[in-house]
C-alpha cells in the first residue's frame, strides 16, 4: 500500500455527555510536527486493512444511506474550492451520527474519530478510524514518571472500529468499503459500527458462502428430514466441500439431502425448498453466487456436546456420520459412540494438570 494523506481532522465522541466535541478546522499537515506524525496514521490504516477481521462490504439501502450520501458530497466537491469546507462539514456529521449510535447502544466506548482523506495506489479513500483513549506512562529525564491521559493507541495496537471507504460511483452489489468491527468480548453489544452507523453489508465470497451454508443447512431443511439425520446431513456437506473444487447449490445440494428425506417426502420435488434456501442466502449476501469454490480453511469439524458442555466430541469433516462414526442416544440417557473403519485404533488419552 502506497498511502498519501491529503486531509486529516479529528473529533471527540464525548459519549458521557450529550454532544460530541467537534472540530472546525482540518489539522495542518504542513507543520513539521504533523509530518512526523503522518506515518502513525498511515500505519494504522495499513494495520486495519491487513487485519483478518476486516470485511469487504457494500452500502445497504444505497439510495438512502447517509454515509454514502456524505461520500458522494465529498466526491462532488473534490475538484472545487469547497472541498475543504465540505470535508469538515461531512466529518462533523459523521462524528455526530457515530456518537448517537453508540449512545443508543449498550456500549460506552468513548474515544476520538479521525477522518482522513487519502490516496492509495491511485484510488481515493476516506478513512474513519475510531481510536479509544489510553493512559500512557512516560519516564522523564530525571527518571520520574508522568502519566498522560487520553493518549492515542500506539502504532502497534490494533483498532477495533474502522472503515476505509473508496470514493467512487456506488452501484449495487459491488465493493464500496472495508469495515473492521471487532468486539472486545463475547458479551459485547451488537455491531453498532457496521450495522447502525455505516449501514453496510458484507459482500459474498467463497469463504462466506462456505461458512454460511454449514451454519444454516441443518435448520433450513429440518421440515423434510428426520432430526436424527441432521448429523449426517452436516457431515456429508462438509465432506463434499473438502472433495469438490466447485460447489453448485442447484446441482450438488439435492444429492446430499434426498437420501435423508422423511419417508413421506421421498418423491418431493426439492426445487422450491432449495430456492427458499437461496433466498435466505440472498438476504445476508445480496450479491451471492450459487456456484463457488469451497474454502477448506473454514470447513469446520462436526461437534457433539452435552447440554452442560462437560463433554465435547469433535469429528474431522473428512469423516462421515454413520459411515465412519455413529452416536446413539439410549432411552436411559446413555450415549454410545461407535468409531468405524479402524478410526479408534490409535486413541490417545490426554491428561492435563491443574
């Protein structure tokens, strides 16, 4: 990435009060001090872009999307005398919107929003970097210590919320922006940044399709297959993902499902129910392609666990339920696990010390 920053402004979200603290001017990039600081912001843009959690997205509700409208106004003013004024005004509106969205969520994550106009290899972007405040400790020349409040994240820290928005003509089902919306913990609130602030949707990909179909196939066909057949459905799908270079939902899904149909549905035309499944995919990924290359890295093992999670069994997706292993629930509550084809011949018991 070859990044050139042309405009930079910062606003404080000021979440614990009713209004954000908004700037009226861009930061002077010509000063020696800011020239020395520019690598800090470039590095954070690069680090955000390279994070595995960064998602390629499009604006939802593209005609009414507030963020898209802000970007279009910046685009329209780029070659005019009003670019500076427009950039400042839009950055203030963006900060107000983000502060409102955070206050209406259960999050109280305060910080500053940096809005950056930059060029990356000939393409113009607006970067939105939310930086949470940190306390820093400085050792002085006399070896005393000074604690500095509300410092920005170091150049090596990863941001949790950022958006890198390409300035372009925005069309449906095309790339518009990169979004990073990481949660600090499993109990964190819903994605206010991606969903409620940016109103963005992740674009489809081979990886996303592989993950989504694995997670949804069991519940999507539970009306026509026996509950006891769900494990086999899941394992057959995962094994097929590992075996085939391409997966076509229209042709490859039915041979997996049909042998598992309830007796009353043995001759059912599956076209409609598979189309319903495709509609379900399109609601999440409007640009989905129904022929894709399965991503082996996200083909997950099949997991069986007790309700209290005291016992958990994992089976490789290369194994097939019933053919390679079988789990039987007895009326008295006992569970019998059968490993076939010599799979259990090299069992190893792992002991852990507390």
